[in-house]
C-alpha cells in the first residue's frame, strides 16, 4: 500500500463518518419503586424483565472490524461499545445528519435484533438497556433508512450482524438506480438467526485479505465493488459455519448497484496506469487512454502484431515477419472501392500459424487512432503491404464471447446507441447498413467464441450476403474474420470468402521455404531482444536459421501437415535466450539437441524441475476456464482437482505461480466484481494443458 490512498480519499465526500457499534453486555436499569404496576398495562412493555443474553465476543469483534476498516475509509472509524438506546439513537442521528449534508457513511452493528410485533418489516436493534421485545427502547432500522432516503444527497452502507438482519430492505430494491443511496449487507434473511458474530468475522477476514493483496480486486479499481464484498463475505461465512460445525447462514443484501458506491477504498489501487500496467512510455500511454475504446482488446492485437506476448508498452519493437503475400492480399482487398462486391475476407489455418498476427497488423494499421499511436508496428510493415487507415473500425477478440456480447462490443466501438429494448440481431445488421460511413469489422478467434455457430449464422452470414439497394452503400460493412478451419458450421462462411471478389487466406497453404525465412527472421529478432547475443552477431543469425529449419521440418512431417510454427518459434527463442550463447562451430548440432517441439517447450518452461510445485495444477485449472478467465480465488479451488493428492494450494502458492507465469497469462477485469481474471495467452496452450491434464484421485 502507498500514498495513492491519500489521493483517493480526496475523491470521496469530505467528513465521511464510519461507525462501528458492538453490544456485548445487556443490563436493565432498576425500576423505580411503584412503577411496576403502572407499566404492566403497556402493550409494548410486557411484565417480563429478563435481559438479553450477553454477547461476550461482540466487543472484540467490534474492535477488529474497526481496525480492518480504518485503512479503507477516511477518517478512522469510531468504535462505540455497549450504548444505551438513547445514545445509540443520538449517534445514528449524527450519521443521518452527515448523510443529509452529502457525506458517505459506513455503519457496522453487532448486537441482538428482533422484529416489531405486528410489523415483520420493522427490524429493531437491541441496545444495552433494551427490554425484551420492547420497541421503544430499541433502534428502528427501517425508520433510519427511510429518513436517509427522504432527504439529503449522501449515501450510507449499513452492515448488520443481528438476527433478522434482512428485514425491511426489500423496498430499497425498488428505488430507481439514479436515486439509490442506501446499501445494506445483512447477516441473515428476515426469518433467520445470526450466530456467534460469524458475519462480522467473515467481514474482517475479507478485509484482511484485501489489505494483504489476496482478494483479487484489480489495481485499476479505485473502490471495492459492493457486489464482490457481499459474495466474498457470504463465501467466507459459509466456510466459518462449516469449520464451526453449525448450520449455514445466508448473507442477504439490498440492491448493490448504484451510480456511486464509493465506500471502501481499494488499498492496492494504482492511479498511475504507467505503474499499474507497467507501460513504459507515459505519452504513448496517454494517447492509448484517450483513443482506445475499452472493449477493444488492444493487448491481444498489439502483442500478436508485434510478435511479442510480453509487450509492455506501445513502443515495443515489432517482430512481425513473413506472410508478405497474405498481408499484401489483405491490403489490396481492403483498398477495393465500394461497389465491387468485396464484403468478406477469412483468414484461416491451424493453431499457431499466425492468424491473429495478420489480423493484429490489419487492426494496428487500419484503425484510425491506433495507426497514429503504434508507429513501431505500422512502420515495420513495408508500404506495399501496409493497409491504409479506415474511418471506422471495430475489432473484436471473440474468445469466450456470446452473440450479444459481440454485438455490444461492435456497437460500442462504432458509437452506435442501442435501442431502449436492446439489440436484436436483425436490427443491428440494419443499423450497420445505415451508418453514414462503411465500417471495417474485424473478428478474431471466431472458433473460440462461446456461441461461435450463432455468431456465424445469425450475424456474419447476414452481414456478408445481404444487399442494401435502398441504403447509403452497396454493402453494409467490410468483414474480416480469423478462424480455425474446423467444423461443418463454418463451411458457408468459407464458401462465401472463396467466391469471386471475396478473399480466403489459408495459412496452412504456404511456401515452406518462405515460412523458414519468416521463422528465422522472427527468432533472430526475439533473440536480439533477449540480449544473449551481441548486435549483428553472425552466430545469432545462424542459431535463428537452424531453429527455423528444425521447426519447419517438424511441422512439415507432422500428421496434420503443420501448424503452430510461430508459437513454437516464440517459445523456442524465449528458451534459447535464457541459455549461454551457443558455440559458433557447432550451432546446428547444438540446436538439434534442444527440445524444440511445442509440447516440450511448454512443459520445459512451465514445469521445470526446479520450478514451482503448484505451477502445473494452477496453470491447468486456468486452462479449463471459460470466457474472460478465472479469479484467483476460483483458481485456488480448482487447482486441487489437478494435484496428485487433491491438496489445495495456499493463497500465497497461487499468487506466486500467477506472478512467475505471467508470460503465459492474460488478465481481464470482471465487469461485475472488479476482480482480476486470468486466462492462458494462446489457445494452443489451452489445448495442450487440457489434453495433458493430470487429475487428482480425490473429489473436487
């Protein structure tokens, strides 16, 4: 943690109060002489005078909650134990007044709770002097929430560790989102009991993990998402119930989505994206922030175009090599004038043949904003093969996506406003055709999409074949697709791309000598980056040539007829770059001894004998993830399925693997929880890991 929290605090409302109330001892005042007979007739004051059971754990829990909240809220929380009902009311009135004045308040309460007689929605919190079921000497939660909602501009987060804690919050779910200022996390449903302060213990455990960096909240998130907090507390609470061998307890909550839910600061937030994303060039990064749409997976396209998965900045050297004929054909296809019938181009080929690299170059060169920022990529491409910039480009990395997600991504990048009832596929196709400027739509990894068949049949087909005689253009868009050549469902798209005027690029159908030259150039550039060989070293060129020949030869003799050569070359260069320079006198002999098959390179770099004990289970678990990836907590649970003994790694074990294996990983942010998601960087790696996955003997 660092000074970024101080800067973050400046963005939150000033004088934001945080209050922790814990009730541990319950004592009734002695009744005045002669008062008993007078009070017996009061329906809300029954004759029973027994006090509530003490909660001896409550005071220490309140201290612990306050201690864990302190780094996350300005100013430090006040912990007030054993308040009588009048003092509790006064303190909560101070909170309400602060919220009315625009403050952001956090309140955590540990005590007994009961429902007002005849009013199942009225939750009453027991003070130190509350009589049994006597509402007038208890605190009325529902009235407090309604008072907060009725006036003021501030917000309140209320955490209730009391019995019946979920009572009276249903009405908050009906508040319009723009007006939502009340947020409640409750230890149990309205008809249930809260036991042993376990809700508060779970809150402390989650906040402690957050402070230690184990929670998985992404460093780009300035505040903790309340939906994440609720689910994490619930998971931890269930674990505590299991450990204590007691009945399960369910966490319930109000609606947690609102226009402003800035309550708990993320202690690992990094305001400076240069530090957060480890990007070297601040000015290039600023252009990146200003120009790139958040749904454009720039890292995917930039890393593929540059040939470097470890690209950490926009000024990274570009090592794209070969494929001159294919790239020139794509540039010519993109340059065809409107009216000549060119609509669809498909780049296909086996895994690792460079489909994404070709599409990455097209995106970097054709995107109207990226083409200005990515000089190292654009200028690396010979002018005769370089695609010209387009006025409107949408680029989609379809891995794990549904049809609706693809549509939303394209619409967002093309600044198309969705109808009030959302997009239908046909409505979206019509809207694309009605745009004033013909867009280029690039869709990579179609076969890795979650709904690849639906995307092809319901979206790409209509975009590729429909005629718009009455529209502003003769075609709705230009469509460029990258896909493996597998599956009957793909045949109509491949046939459409093979028709006159369209373009079908098959990277499996390539000149082997040209491929060897391209591989050698690629490997040499990566070795130069590694710094193992001096500049202009003839040994480096000889090593690169020997590696390229061996990889090409292995691909030519493979049963499937090749594939994966560029991925193998990338891993081979990474492996050789860590070795002492090879002897110039026997380069070929030395290269022949190296394990340069894709499987051997992956296993050697991932699971070296002196590597991390949990590397294989953790990476295998990630390989089975879907969509944008897995959060670290789920990786930890899933990894047990791939451990020989079914053991579960510690959080530290998982984080160590994620840090050490960052070369093989991609990161995204969960849109609902704000946590970091991890996935493997290449589908070929996914295929290898899932095909060779060891399975533990125990249940998972």
